C-alpha cells in the first residue's frame, strides 16, 4: 500500500493505492480534507464511489436527487446528480466514472449543488493520473 499526504495542515489530499488481496480488488482512494469538509473518490475494478461531506445538513426533499454541475479546469460545465441523506452527498453512479475520468490529470475541479460551491486544487493528484485511469477502467 502506498499512502501519500500532500498539502498544508488546513487542506490536504491523501492518496492510498491499495494492492489487491485474496477476495478483493485493488483500490485507489483519494481523499481531500479541509476545515470540516471531505471529498472522497474511490475506484477499483468493481466500480467508482464519490462523496462530499460538506459539514452541514443539506436541505432537500425526501429521496430527492440534487441536480448540480461541475467544471474541470476551464472546460464546460457538466451536469451531475447527487443524493444526500444527511451531511454527506454521494454522486449518482452514472456520473461518478465520468467525473473521475475528467479529473485524471486536471488542475482544478469546481462543483456546485444544493447551495454548495467548492473548488478543489487537483494538481497534487497529477502524478496519479495513470493510476486513476487504470484503477477506474479508463484505458
């Protein structure tokens, strides 16, 4: 397992490249933490998972999908859907792979949904662009 923490004491990325074990596949876990917020992207041969803990209760209707958008670098705004059963929002499965594909090798990610707007510096993840593509079945 390779684990690398990059960033200041207030905001940092932690990347874990976890080798496959009997009964489980290899996993790439990228987590960003800053002032009570946590963005996590995990991928393996079995799928992709993306979540964002905003640190406050997200106001929404029961079982409501939260429509939002994201932008990578200076590219176009792209649609994305989230579910939020509490303080953590989860990217809808059909959007998660596209999001990870788009951020592999990028400099910046901007997300917005349900009153949340956040920009992430992705430059610390650039050395992992090939690992993201490999783990997330993008080759």
